[in-house]
C-alpha cells in the first residue's frame, strides 16, 4: 500500500467515525450547559461543536494509524518474503 493510500485509509474512516461520534454525543449533551472549560475560553456552541469534532477525529485517526502501523509486516519479514523463490 502506498503512503498516500495509507493516509487516505486512516483519515477517511476516522472522519466518518468522528461524524458519528459528533452526532451521538451532541444529541445527548448541550455543550453550553456542560462545564468543560469552554466558558473559560469564551467559546460559542458552534466553537464547541467544531473543537469536539476535531478531537474526535484526532482520536479516531490515532487509533486507525496504530492499526496500520501494527498490521504492517516487519522489515525482516519483507526482506525474507522478497528473497524467497516464486512458485512456477
């Protein structure tokens, strides 16, 4: 898998997860009524939604990136696989 494909494979699913988390969380929670430090930043409701979305996206992207990193074959395995003769 190429580098650009890996990045797209991490960011696109994590974007969809962030969208779902945003809908789920803010269907149940009003950011203006919950004190979470947004008052100290003088953040509007829309600012809280935007910030939360990017936090959700970052968390989901981190999880996906760890999966890609752990699923990639080790360098030794790649070298060993490339040195094996291919079956006819």
